[in-house]
């Protein structure tokens, strides 16, 4: 048996899921926590994550690290997506997270993010051919699937938060 924590720091929210993995390959979720970070809204005009983004992310990751200790996690897999990938100082934030929490936060490239979405979908539903859309806060991954294999995947810089920030100005009524 092994306890694994998966951490996803997205452009809108961060999530921690802790699962118990059994020798048979079966698993069950032990703990689930979600925090609204809204990182893609905390980027300055120079493309830098703000102090507020750093503070909120560090607080969240300290909380996640504490929960991993409480639940005796054996392994942590932690990724960050578009907000950190696009920010000029995203790597600085991941380095600070690792220094303060010992959690190595890996920034996924767009194609790797699309592949992760594909794996989640293809192993959840029985489809042979299709298009997978993964709408996030700062990006959308589109993956063409034929015979349950990726034909083409692309990450577009269009997300729910980036579109809201661009087009919703408060006077739409």
C-alpha cells in the first residue's frame, strides 16, 4: 500500500487529492482540498506574479504540506499549469515553494498539460474517437483522439479567467 498526494496549482485554484493505492492497483480517495488562488488574475502589467500571488500560493502549499504529513503521504506529485508557466517569475515561486515546504512543484508545458487531461479522460470514459477540451483559468487544451490515442494536442492561451478579465468590464448589463 502507498499513499500518494496529487497537487495541481492551476490558474484559478489549487487542489490536493490524497489517495490510498493498494497492491492490486485499486485506490480510494482519502482526502480532498481545494483553494481558490486566482493566480491568472494576480499578474502585473509586466507579466510577473504579484506579491499577493506569492503569499497566497505559499499559504496554500504550507496547508497542503501539513495535510500530507497528517495523512502520512509516501509520495507527492505536484504540478503547476498556465499561470505559472506564463509568468516571468513562475520558476521563482516554485523554487520558494520547494524551499519552504519541500514540495517540488513542476511547471507543466502546454502539451504536457494536454496529455494529463487526455489521461484523465481516456481512463474515465469509454470513447474511441473524439476531441477533449480542458478549459482552465488561463488556458484551454484541445486534444484530438483517434482509436484512444492522441493524434494532435494544443494548448491555447484562452481560459475562463483570462476571457473574463479581457471582456467582462462590469458594464455588460
